[in-house]
C-alpha cells in the first residue's frame, strides 16, 4: 500500500477509532521514523528525558505515522510540513509545535552525466516519490528550470527503488536524499541541485492533533521539552551523539556527520520566530498547499486560522 492509499483512509474511520487514547492518563502517542532531524527524540528516549506521559511509536516511514494520525491511533508525529498539510486536508486538524530541522542540502537532484543544466531535464524521465517531500523538491526544481510537469517524464517511485531504476536505464535523474544520493553518485551520477538552493522551503516538524493539544497540554510540553534536551545533546556533545546515532541506524559515524551537515537544527529562539503567527512556517505552508492542490496531490486547502502554536516551547532547558 502506497502513501496515497494511506492518505485515502476515511475520516469516518478516524471518528470510529479516535476515542482510543482520549483518557487523560494515557500517554501521548508520537509517531516517529528514522531521519537525522528526528534523532533528538531517540536520544531523549535513550537518556530518559521523555517521561511516562509520552510514548514514541516507532515506524519505518512517514507514511506509517500519517496513517496512524488518520486512524486516530496517534496524537503527534514527526513529519515534513507538506506531509502534515496532507493529513490536515484529510480531516485531522493539527498544530505545528516544533521545527526540528530545515533542509539545507539534504534533498538532492542527481542526474546522469548527459544532463548538465536544469534546462536539460526537458523530456527526461525523473524518478520522484510524489507522495513524499521529494515531490515538493521536484516542483521547486522545475520552477527554477522554467519547466512544467508535462515537459518532463515523471516516474513515481519510492526512493529506495531509484537505484535499480537508474541501473536499468529507466531514469535519467532522481530527486532523492541520503543515503540514496550518495549511492547514485557512486553509480556515476552528479549532484545538479539541492535544497540549499531553495532555503527555508523544506521543513521537518513535530505536530500534534488539536485534540491532543487541548486534552494533553502537559504531555505535549513534555514531548517538546524532551526533543530540545535531545537536540542540546546532539549539538553540544556531538562526538557521543554521532556514535549513538550511527549504532542505532547501522551506519558509519562519518555518514551521520555528512547527514548533519545537510540540515539546520533550529534552537529555541529560532523556533519562536518560525512558529510566530504569520511567521515563516505559516507563509511556506500556504505556498506548499497551493502547489499540492495544483499538482493534484491534495484535494483542497486545509482551513485553519492558525497552523503553528509556539506556546508549548520551553522557556529554557535549565
């Protein structure tokens, strides 16, 4: 089942299942999957900085967390901003309570040597996971190239299948992220464009449902505080944190360091600015909604007065 099928889960199912976990004594259930920007939460759990009021529900992909929110099985999740908007548009009101990272090179366009400019993408088959954040990256690339989606050949594939499509000659370019980007480079690809060229566009966030924000505000604060404790350790004790992340993910410490170099991890003051009413997150969300609706990846714009809620951010980590 692909991500779109997950997103087609009905709101009726949400209503039927959403009562589970409404008890005030039940922990806040937060969906999470492996990604460098979410590692502070894994570190917080490892060090015991998440109290019993919070339970991490570990998945292998964002689509699992999106499905859990739609089914009423989760109260919170770590998702990209566009993924959060898609869940909201399916009928689950959300609040962005933390910006975990901003992509500054983590999302990449890798091309075969015959393509030497963005204009050279015209007519070429490009692998992209349209149901994920790579779709937003692709639309940014095409906009920069002055091309529309009907002027290229889109091959909608999960990122973990891009290498085989590349080797089989089915694609000439891939919109992807690590570790796939490095693997394609080793196969002869060239990085032609990355998210550092479109700053403040691709955000990863912690989101909570409006119901959880209303019924479990203390637990939401515990989740956010735990995240920033983990972030503090990742940034200030990087040597220790890198080896913990590498061990958990089964990769080398150098790979972790390379991943960290492609993201910016906003601390508390930056989060206050990002989450302000009519701040950068709400401005970008409006633009992303327009792109998703225009490209047929979202049926309609989610309707809200305010998307972000900085009130759950701690004043300090002391």
